[in-house]
């Protein structure tokens, strides 16, 4: 279709200080001209960032953005989830990224929800089709899954509970994504599965995140990054090449969208979108900001 541009979405985490909140505000305004389909805000383990998450959502809504709330259910009760869903409806949030989440250290009982599929089913029972519900997908297998088959079945259960679409954990091997899509389609799952894209800007941070979440960094990428040492500009340049090539492979087969993990930075995402031809000229209408 002439003029078609693959949709993008952006993920942020809530600020913890007035200074970081001001920085995040500036980052969002730098990225809004990309016309994201929605902007999501993460939600800490056990709901630990709920106040910051909801405050950020309110700001984004006031700026004219389509805001999506991450929502983790571990440690929660039906009563607390029901209350929070009501708050989101009152705010005007219409999209939720439904997650199980991890219990923070020292947190109490696991609560009334064991799995993300339980949360999805509860959202549907309480609110019908009011929310568009996204769930997480793990092309390289969730680190706590016993087998790849169990992980695929868990994903299928989440979708059948009422999810509209999925966003993947980030990855750097496109074959993992393609295989995952084929495998879940063989299970009768046919919802959009949006690749999660992590810009590479910091070697140490990327290694730490990847070890924690089970995302694989191919050996050749890891060795190249380590070889740059403290040369930040070379790391950023190499990272831009690697991630834009990955996105090109995904775009070539017509993925439904790209979801960028911004890490509350605008420059890496803007550079990627420029390289991929996904940027929108500033002379064209962009997401309108309210006064």
C-alpha cells in the first residue's frame, strides 16, 4: 500500500525523582513526532512503581499520547486489581500490557494470581472488551520455563484467555522470532506478535539486562562489544548497525509493528528510525500536544 509505514510503539519506565521526570518529559516530546501508535509505561515488581506509573500515564494522556499501562499481577488480589482497573478506566487508559511479574525480595505471599493468563481472564471478566490487552512473548523461551513446549503452551493459554496481541522480549537473532511465530501459529494462535527492539548503547548494561531476562546476545556481538572497551561512540555505531539490520530483516517479512524499549532515551530510537526510514518529517502532522 502506497505510503504505508510500519507502526511503532515506545516503552518508558516511571521516573523516580523530579529531575528524572523532567528528563523523561523531554525525551517523550523528542519522540512524539515519530507518531507512535501508543506509549507504554512499565510497572514494578509487586506493583512497586504503581504511583509513578499512573502519574506518568496521566502526563502522557494530557500530552495527547495513547498511553498503555503495564500491569503485573504477582502479589495482587482480585480486589486490588479491580480497583486499579477502575482507576485506569477513569484516567482514560484503554490498553494494558498484562504480565505476571516477579516478586520483589522480601515481598509477602504470591497473591491470588499465579500466571499472566489468570490476569488476562480477570480483566476480560471485569471489563469486557474495554481494554486492548497485550501479553509478553519470549522467542528465546522464558527463563523460568521447564521446556520450550511448556513455554509455547503458556503463551497460547494467555492468548486464549483474551489477549489481543503480544510484544516480545528483545532478541538479536531474527530466526528465533520467526520460529516462535511459526510454532504458536501451529498451536492455533493467530494474534499480532510485535517484536521488541532494544537499542545497543551500553555494553555493561546490555549484558546485565540480558543475563537477568534470558535474552541471548550472540557470541559475535558480545565479543565485538567487549572489544570496544570504553569506546562509547564505537559501541553506539556498532549497535546501530546491528539493530537496524535486525529490524530490516523483520520489516522485510511484514511484521505487524516494532516496539522500542527506549530506556528513557530518545537519541537511540530516533537514530534507528532514521536509518530504517520510519521517521516522519517534522513538516508533516505529528502527534498533537495539548497545552
